[in-house]
């Protein structure tokens, strides 16, 4: 605790607490020296491995430090920053940073960090993060706050660390409560931006050794601060009715268009704020509830190519395989019966299938392993990929991502084109489809596969695979039907939704008719496809399966120590990708309808959401209630499942086989689910799991099961026998050749 010559009773209170607890240390300044000097005093006195900041008017969730330390150790990070829960007077709580930024799994470099610290309406600059920091790195590189800076000292501190080579990671958790007051030191005016410009000039000198990209972003930031200062001066003149000065500033400022846009934006902002304040007062009188909406500002994703020629030159690079499989050589000796021909299979999938952090990549990973028992498996993934990801087992892996095919041309023209020509690949830019087809086609010509499997493919059939031998389509969901049901939940379909549903149905029908065989995950999905395309006879149910032995540590409840959490009864878990709307709806049901009933009976209950893409509602709920934990993407799902006492699956929409339920069965975790959640699994109510469609009944069934250890034990035993018998890799491997 650093007392920067405060005039209240802070020192007296902390001194009393320090006398009772030796872990509390009070450091005092005789005179006020500012935020930077106070933080430097704390850094100089710190002796532990990790350092965290907490400003006087802020707060943090009790589990924050445990979670950040676990993430830092897992990623070997020097700094780990979570989102901030921004609390402002007369405003609903909201997230300080957009989820798209905090969901990034790669380390943040100095250029990207500088691009995120620009003054914009309704956003919080990146310099306001409150990261957990590794003390050894700060000491080794002599990183300290510049106490000569009147403002922007935190941004300068983080930039100095990043330029020195610090590895900064973000996480989607929002466990820091950041309070904003009308007269907060963090709020700006003309004088504030003048000091900010001075700090920006000095920072350019500090970062002189940084690369060209860093200097480019710092220069852009500096110009935007200058433009903002011009706007502040003009708005000050208008507020004080100095018309002549306002006209002179409007005519002479070098950023006139920016200033006018800011004035119009400010007027809109003021009207919206007054309306929100009126609605808050209305809600206070009438008992309403106004939901907070996070400010989702799109982040910069990278620099475009200099020209179309440069882009084409990059696209037409050599087709050398990107074989990232350290286990590839060993995998080639996979067992294939000598009397059968070893098959060569090429799997073409949406997004990289490894690491499998949600249901879709987990099914793709399952198919790769099963097909490997028949011979060679080569993978082509198109779309997203985690940094430094590898693909074990596969004989080769080629990934085609948006960094190679960035978005070009008009988005409007692209959407208009899709009315007549369906998109073939899951990239934002479909103007280079011919070049991507050429690359995929050359891979297929070289490999000459016996079977091509398109997995989770909901675009049109690519030209590169047309008229090829034995084409199999692995369908995870009937996407057009699912999307229509989800839209209808929100009311009558709009004209735009009706057009999208029609185009999607047309594309799916053409895709289903063009392949030799269709794999579905359940009979329910097969019926939906037959209803969509009458007369299709090539449907085969290939249920999702899992490697049961992989979950041995979950059954033994081992490995949870690496999560930074402690066992706590009862812990309710739900794992999934929350960008998939049925999972987001299920999470909302858990928070609003189910967990309150369970926690009323068990006050120590804990609700844990595991997986990437958490919604703003989930993060805000975790910020309000420390018993709700949102992990974001995790490296090892099993370590979190080892903490689970129950899985509750309140799905009301969706398709496919519920891998989250199979994982729970394999880990001997009791399951309570809706009938939609258990759809496609040969499990019986009261034997392997509990099924209820009314959410209140579902919650009470969960409470009853937790209160009955004997029934719970019988249920997990029956569920484990079922998953071994029907849904293990060994069971499915015996019949995989037949379904080809």
C-alpha cells in the first residue's frame, strides 16, 4: 500500500491492518509525488514473483489473481491483462475493451498495442489495462514508470516493456472493477490533451530502437491526439460562446473534417446519454431492467497489401505442404490390415481442427484419428488457425488463412455477388476463389486421394473437388434449418432473413446433391436433410465418438491444480463455443434460470463456463458474482473438468451429437440435460442422465441428484458403460471403412 501523502485516514487504517497482518506493508510519501512515483515505490519494494496494480478507487474479484497467474504460467507470459468492468455514475456497467480484442490468443506486440491506444469516442485506451506482471522481467530490463510524465505514464510503461521483449497476453475475463468519476484523473480536456501530446513526443524518443511498424503506429496516435486537441479547443470556444475564436479555429485547424465529425458525434453522444439517464430514472420508478451493451469497436487487423500485383504474387507461392506434425513420421506406421488396401484420405475442413477446444474441431479431430487407422490422412484447413498450432497424426497439413487472402474490393459488391454465386470458401474475400481453387486442386492432384471428406462444410461445393472420386460430406448441423429456428425465437422473420434462409437452403441442397455420401451425427439430422432434399439415399449416421482413455485424469480428479482454482462443491460446468448461438442461449439460461435455484440450496455452488467466445452477458455476470467463472479458451479442458461435480446442459436449439455430454460420461461427471441437449445420444432418463425440458424442473432435478450420492454414483457408472460401448473410438473404428 503506497500512501502518496493523502489527507484522509488511509495511513491510519492501513497501519492498524498492517499490525495485524504481516503481509500488509505501508509505504508513505512525505509529499504528493504523483501516480508514477507511487507505483515505482511499490515496484522497488516488491519481492514476490508477480506484481499486480490496484488503484485506490477500484476493486477486483477475489479469484482474479489466481486466474491470471494460472494463465501467465500456462502461456509463459510476462504480462497478462484481463478486461475491465467499467462502472460509471448513472450508467449501466459495461466492458472497457471489445471482446474481439481480448479474445486474441497470440501475444500482443508493441505495434498492435500502440494501435489500440488511440483516443476514440466510447472506448477505453489500451494504456488503462491493469496487468499482472512478472517482477523478474521488470527488474532485468529496468522497466519503471516515468514520473516526469503528467499523463500517459502507464502507456509509456507498457510500451517500454513491450519494446524490451515482454510477452503480453489478453484474456476475456473481466475481473477488475474500474470506477470512472466525472472528475477522475483519467478524464480529459484541452489541458489533458496538451500534456498527452508532450508525453507522446517523449515516448517516440524512448522507443527510438523499436521497429518501423511501432513508429508508424506511434505517429498515427500522435496525429490523432493533435486532432482531438483541436476538437477540444473548438468545443471549449463553443461552450463559452466565443464565436470569433470558434470560427478561427474551425478555419485554421489542420484537421477540420475530423473536428466537424467529432462535433456531430458529440451531439449524438450527448443525446444518447441524456436518453439513457432518463431511462435509468424510469427503470428506478417502474422496476424495469435496462441491459448493458458492451461497446464493440472493431480492432485493426493488419495492413493491406501494397497492390493487387503484390497480393497475387503472394497467393501464387509454391504449394509446399505446411507439415507441422512432429508425430507425422511415427503416425505413418499406423496399423492397416495387410489384406486391405491402405486408403489415402484428404480432409478439407473449416478452420484448423487442432487444438480441439469445442465440438466442431473435436469431431474433425475424431475423424482424422479414425481415418488414420485405414491409411494416410492429409488435411487442408481453410479459415482460422491458432498461432503455432500443430496437427499431430496427420501425414501433412496445409492451412489457407485470411492473412494470405485478405479482404479486398467492395463488401457490398461481394454480398451482391453471393445472391447469384454462392461463396465456396469461409474467407471474407471471395474475389480470389479461382486462385484458392487452384491451390487446393494442385494439392489434390499431387496426393491423388481415394476419399475426400468435406467436414463441417456449409459453403458451396468448391470447384477444386468437383468430379473427384468418392466425395464424402460430414454434416455437423443442417445450418439453414438451425439458423431459421434461431431467428424465429426473436420474432417474425425479416425480409433480409427470409432471403438469407432461401439462399442458404438453395446452397445446401446443391451441396447435398453433389456428393457421393453424407455423414450425419444423428438420425434427427438425417431426417432434416431428407426433408430438405427428398430422395437422397446416401445418408449414413456416423455418431461422434471420443477417446475414453483420454479422460482418465478427469475420472481420477487429477490435474486441477494447474487451473489456479480449488475444488468447491458443487461446481457446475458448461463447456462450449459461445459464438455458437445455442450455447450462448444455454449460458443465459444457466445464469438467469438455473444457477439461482441451485445456489439457494447450496450457497457454496460455483458455475464455470469453459470455452472461447464468451458473451458480454456472461462476462458481466462473472464480474457481478464471484461464484460465476468464465475461463475463456483453455489449453487443457480436462484440468477444468476435474473440478466438476455436475454438467448441466440446458440447450433448447441446435443439432448434432453433444460431445460435451460424452466428455462428461467419460469423465464420470453426472449430467442433467434438456431433451434437445441429449438429442442423438442413446441415453435414458433416470439411468445414464436426468432429462427435463422445464428449466425450473431441470434445476430442481440437479439439486435432488446432488443430494443423493447413491443415485449419482449409479448414474455415472451407467453413463460410463454407455460411452465405452457406443461412443468410443474403438467402437467406431471397427465400422469406419464400411461407411466410406
